[in-house]
């Protein structure tokens, strides 16, 4: 559990790396900060975000975080 948000078992719809990124987004980190933490570029983080939003047919990162809580990928 990190910052009162625990990561549940992946549903198979998003990759483990994408779960990491959603977790960090839900904790309020921006793409640059996430990239620094995961040792990847800001552009790579944005690509993961865009891919998740597209494959889940969502509109933005906010909906992505809501989806992750609804699917119990993230929980309080």
C-alpha cells in the first residue's frame, strides 16, 4: 500500500507498467515526476497514458483513474 492506495490484482486489461503509472497518477504525480521515478522519459509516460485511455475507450486520465478504482485495480 502506497499513500493509502493499494494496488489490487491486475484485471488483464492493462499491463503491470500501466498499473504502476495509474497508481502514481492517482497519487497526484505528473508525467515528468512519474518518468523520473520509473526511469523512463516523460514522453513514454504520456504514451502509456494515451494507450490506456484509448484501449479502454475513455476520454482522459481522470476517467482512467476512476475506471481503475471501479475495477478495483486501485482501492483505498
